[in-house]
């Protein structure tokens, strides 16, 4: 008769009825970037070394437990962080997101990795016996057992017997993979999970007794039916019955994470003495000799597979004798479950077929389902030993145990889905990506970057602006103050085009949200003249440097025109010292009155530039009214700005003025970012133009260095990462989004920027990204291919930057 194995537990250690102890640990999840073979090899190497080190223990219990992602709980935690005037709007959209994601992602799980180590017992010495006996605790425990008490109290004698071994196990795991001692509520969760697979999951609280409640019925061959008071589910336990000789790249404890249903894994490995391992190889050698004899008798040629096996066996025999390599006697079974037996049948069939493609044979035993259920319990003995597989540390390491697909943040707003594997789509992926714009600067445990800054790069039309606006709208719910520069002058137009009359009924909050933003539109009209004059909104040396930078750039001075450069410096300083309200036009007049003809000519040129067209924004007499940023969301847009193509130098006068305007615009944003009284987000669209100027490059570097201390997140939106691929800049970026690369050269630059492995597969991946797809590197240094996914129709309409094509696209696609 099978007996529940756990007698008691304390902290992370289970004590069995056989007076044995198992310590359980949760492993730190590992990630490998896309097509990053070197990183994968590193994980394989660590797993291999760990398998060697764990040979000092008798038995190891590896578990992959799928923890359902509680969408409601995560969203509720997120809403607690909302504040300010848009908090109510945030609650409205979060509740809508809950409804959509509950339906679209009902089977989403986080895979957690646990290792149980069977501890070695320490011999009792006389002093320990005397100390503990005097406390009567061991006698109390004995009396409790006689009385039939099944609590989880453990006496000090029992704890001391295994304490040293537990510490040794913990240090070993910590050194090779990173591990945490499980908490008691996690241990209870693992236990209770066994009895509610496919049903509402436990919360990890409560006593030991209700953890094992449930009616288990193995009456249907090949299945186990679990019945609770008001729920029921079906399970199928699928042990591995055969492994191929070579397990390289099989990823047999990882690849199923792509499935739209959950899979659980239980692996038990048993270590024996070196002599027994040698006997095991001798037994296999005997089988090879018998097979050889049969081939000779049948007059058949040698089998290549047998020959390969014989060579591997010879190497293994030498390694066991000379290096002490351990053999892992492994019992592996996978578990699928669901609400109905038919659902489980389909899932089991899919799993068996996909493993068969890997030359790994899974079986669904008809009569041993209950035995396999018992064997999956923490601390249980191996009772279904028909499927033992002999593995080496190398073959075990190919499982990629502890590898996860996780990317992004645990608590944040929904951003899209991880579609890193070939053939994945946003419809089929169950790997949700969440993002929180105000976490990176907190220096969270395990994070690689502690910067709130973000880059979003890629060519026009691939989804940069779409992603940015999704982040923008979600960010305002946290009470963040926002300044967005919009040199294309399109944000207000696109947002307000989406405000259809029916939205007042279907999405009442959206209209109020969009119309409450402060749109600051600057033009070449006289009313806007001087609003970006650096001498009107900056002070001291900062005002002087900005003014000189603008005037020098617009003058297009050559290196030998030092007299003019000197005059510009003197003019700016003179106006700042003698004018009560200085402005750039005052500096221009100073230059026009110079006795130096070259200086006069430059002054005349600057006067013509500064009093005509959109350049008027930078020139004033000092009498302009400053731009107000009192609102929470401020979008600063400039009309009729002719931008040069990305990566190209300005060639026309209009393009030259456009680039010059970016400098005071950036300075204005810098002043906004320096207010550390609130959390802020400063967004630079077309930021590459700034990086192409000396003054702009200096500004960006300053903002990236100081942003964290000022509680300010800088978002740089650009078509290329080339200008940012420098150590002093790259190290100050916390999260990076990269959309499609147009060329192989650009793909290589993105790969270096994101810290990916530079190979042909990754270059092709970047060149073949489609609209809405991007590569992300998160604050933890994890990279993945994601598909951005906005849940609300009115947002999608507002984020669309494409012009109305009057049905041309639909007409073309109708005949494809």
C-alpha cells in the first residue's frame, strides 16, 4: 500500500516516515538569447558540472512546476501604483485588459524549477544527545507520534542530523545555477499542486492535512482522475522509455514551453558507488558481445549504431575508472492535465509525437498511473522503476533544465508576446510580455541595468511610434509627467482622428484622455517667434553654450573663421551681461554692427534666417512668453519641419534649420527633466538628429547620466542605433527595442548594441522582422523577439501613422 511520504517539514526540509530528509530549493531561472549558442553551451556546461557535484548525495529530485499566471492578481497589483489625474482612466483600461487576457491567455504559466536533494545523515555525538535529551523535545515527538498527531513540527535532534548536509547542498546549487531555499508556503504549494492538477491552484497557506485532500481514481486505463469537492480534472503521466545515444541539442526539458498547454516534469536521479557504475558498463559490454555473436551467426554486417555505441561505452568506461565520472540512473516522466479526458488525450498525443521527432520515446502506461503520481510527490521513493534510463552528466545537461522564455517584467502592463522561436505568432504564443517603465532605476535583484532610459530604433513604418504611444498612454496612469518632442507634427492629428462619435459610448475615458493632453504646436508664424530661443529659458553658462552652438551651426563656419567664432562668443556674452531680457536677435544685431566685414556678413545671414520661416522659433528680442509645461502630458510639435533622411547630413537650408532647432528643443527638454519633484518621461522623436551635432550629443549624454537621480526616464526614438553604440551611452540604457534592420551592416550594429551573438541566423532574423516585431533587451539583460500587441481598438486607431489608402490595400489583397 502506498503511504504519503511526508512525516513533517520545517522551512525547506521534508522529513519522511523512513526518517530520511529532503531539502528543496528553487533555482534561479536562466535565459538564453535568440540563436545564442555560446550562452546555451555555458548553461549546458554548468548543468554538467552540477551533475558531477551532486553525486555526493544519493538521490536528486528535479521538478518543473507550471505556475498559472494570475492575470487578475498582477493587474490588481499594477493598479495599486496608479496615481494622479489619470488613475481612474488607468483602472478602467486595466479592467478591460483583464477581461481580454483572461480569454486569450487562459493557459499562460510561469515555469518554475525546483531541486530536491536527499540529505546525508550525520552521526550523533554524546554531547548533542545530552543537550537535546535534556529538553525532552525528542520524547515529546515520540509521544505525539504514538497519539497519531500529524503536524509539521520537527525536533532539534532531527534537524541537527541533516543541517550540515543541507548547507552543503545549498552551496553546491548556489555555485553552479543560483538557488534559493524554498519557503514553507512554496513547499506547501508543490505538495498541494499534486492533488489539484488542472484545477484552481493553491495559495500555499494552511496546514499539512488539507494539502493531500482529493480522490484519485486510476480506473480509466492510462489516465488518473482527480476529484475535489467542486472541481475535477484528468492527468496522464508519460515516462521516458527510450533515449537516443546522442542527446545533443534535444532540449528535452525546455522545448515544450512553447506549447499552448502546460506540461509538468519530474526527474529523479540516483547515484551509486563507483564499483556499481563499473559493473553497469560491464553489463552493457556483455550485451554488445551478445549482439556481435548474433550478427556473426546471422552472417550480417555490423550495425553502425552498435559500433558508435561501443565506442562511446569504451570512453565512458575509461572516464568512470580514471576520473570517477558518475552515472545518473534517471527516472523521468512528464505530466499533462486538463478538464476532460479527451483534452488530456490530445495533449498527451502531441507530446509523444513531438518527443518522437527528437528520437525520445514516451509511453502512457495503462496500469501505473497511480504509481507515477506517488513518485512525483516530494520525498517519495521510486516505486515505478520500469523506465530507468542511464545518463551521463553530459547527456543530462542537454535537458537545459532551468532554462525559461521569460522576458520583461513580472508586474507591468501588457506589451505583447514572446515569439522568439521559428514559426511562432502572436495568436499561438502563450508567452506574455509585461513592461513597467518605472522599475529599472530601482536596482532590483538580478537586473543587469539600473537605468530607466529606453531606445526604440528601426525604419519608418515598422512600429516604433506604435510601441512608443502604447508605452506613453500606459505611463501616464502612474502619475508620470511627460514631455514629448514631435518634430513630425503628427501626434495630435492622429490621436484626434481616432475620436469618433461612437467612442463616447464605447470608450468614454479615451476622449477625455486624448483631449486633456497639452499639445504645444510651434510654427513659423510671428506669434511663436522666439519660443525656443535658448537665451529666454536658460541661464548662465548653459544659456551661453546653447546660444553659441545654434549660431555657429546656422552660420556653417569653417575652421579658419576664428574671428567670426570669437565675435559670436563675445556677442552672446555682451547681450547676456547688458540686456535685462536677452535674446538671440540682440546677438545678431551686435554682429551686424561689427567693424569686421566677415562678422557683419554672418550677422546679416543670421538676421535673414532668424526672421523668416520656422527658424523664427529660435530668435527673439527677449520679450517672448515662455512655453508652459504645467499640464501632466505635454506634446511639443513643430509644423513644417523638413527633416533630412536618417543618417544623412543636412544639405538644404530647410534641413539645416530643422537640425539646428533640435538643439534648443533638447535643451528645453533637459530643463524639464531636471525637476526631481515628480517622476518624468522625456521623449525625443528623431533623436538621431541630435546625436549628429556636437551640442546634441553632449545633451543626450548628460540626460542619460543624470536621469536616474532626477527620477527622469529618457526615451530616444531613432531610425538607427549607430550613434548610440558607444560604451558610455549603451551602459546608460536600461531597455532597448530594435525593429527591422534594412541592411546586413545595420543588423550587425544592432546585434552589438543589444549584446547578442553575432551570427548569420541573428543577422537574417533582424533583416526579416515584419511590422510590429522587434528584438528587446530588458533590464535583466534578456533578449527575445516580441510582437507588440495593443488590446484596445481605439488605441490601435490612434497609434496608426499610416495615411488613409482609400481601400487600395484591401483591393490589392483581395486578388492575392
